[in-house]
């Protein structure tokens, strides 16, 4: 896994034996074991790493007005009950949340307003909820709502 894996060597003296994986890949999911020997004692811990994969079709960046399919999958073993997509740009009372059984979100005509942070939330039959956040980039023109702009003679116009 080198060079994606590193140990936090300076933190060892403080009892921190963390392992860092950057970037995480789908195949990194699974059970990890850490063993630390101190004098004659051996301490160990187990950590299960679950991985969520977000797929865009076409891939990021997306061109404005082209069909966009977003899908989200996880290494969790239980049955998937529901997938919800939340657009964080529109949080609060005007939140844009889309839920489905299929796990795929279709945006027929993506606009500049669809760009930004999206969260995929997967709900499973064992009541487990896992989520991942990613940044959607849209290529397009973000101009005024009204295509007519008035400017005083002698001034600048943008």
C-alpha cells in the first residue's frame, strides 16, 4: 500500500499508534489489526474499515445540461434499504433531498446550481447508516437570470 500508508511516528510517545491511508481505495476495505509490544506486554486492537464509492457518469467535472448519473455503493454487508442524496448547498428548510431504492440519482439537465457538496447516505436493514460527501463540479456559464444588462454610457459593464 506504499506510498499511500503512513504511521504517525512522532505520536508514538503519546500512545497514538494511528495508521493513515490516503487516498482510500475500494480494495482497502476490511479488517485491520494493530499490535503494540511494550516491555513484555502485547496490546492489540482490531478496526474494520468500510469503504463507500461514489461514481459519476460522466466523471467529474460534469458539463452543464448533459445527463448526469450519480451512484453510491458501500462495502457494508447488510441489505440496502434506501439511498438518500443531500445537496448541502441547499440545507435548511429548502433542503434538496432525494431518496430511492436503486441508489442512483439522475439529473437530466445539471445546472451550475447543482455544483457543490453532495452527501450520499446509505440506510441498511441492520439500521446502520453510512455516508460519504463529495464535491460536484459543473462546467458551464453562470450568468444573470435576465440576459439583458444595462449600463450607463461612459461606465464599465460586466
